[in-house]
C-alpha cells in the first residue's frame, strides 16, 4: 500500500478495515469486489484487478456500469492495496 499518499484518518480507516477482514476471513480466500464506474473506466479498473474475470451490468440509462468479481486473495493487505489503487479512478464507488 502507498501509505505516504494517505492521510492519518485514511490510515486509521484502512487499519480498522484490515482488522475486521482478519477477524472474519481465513486466508487465502475468495473475496467479492463490487464497484460502480463509468463505462470508459472499465479497462482501467480491470488493469488494477489484474484482468480478473468480471461481470458487467450497465445501468438503466447506460451512464454507469456495475463491475463485480470474486478474486483469490492471500491476505487483508492485498484487499487494502486493491482498494487503495482503485481510489485513483475518478468517481468510482466501491460497494
């Protein structure tokens, strides 16, 4: 994770999130990721997700796309890293 780019509040939030993950998952595990993005951002997100197989569902008017995938994850650090990377996509919503 690129901690130098995170505020103290963000670092605390990620640490809390990581602790919750470690309490509730046994590693490695399949972890579900779900995002809402604009259609032109799909390739950018897939690159961050290492070209994982994704399910795409366009919104009713086609302005947004729901992106879902289950990925084999080895640790909570990997999940936090992925969420930190997707923050670079403008307007992304992580569910």
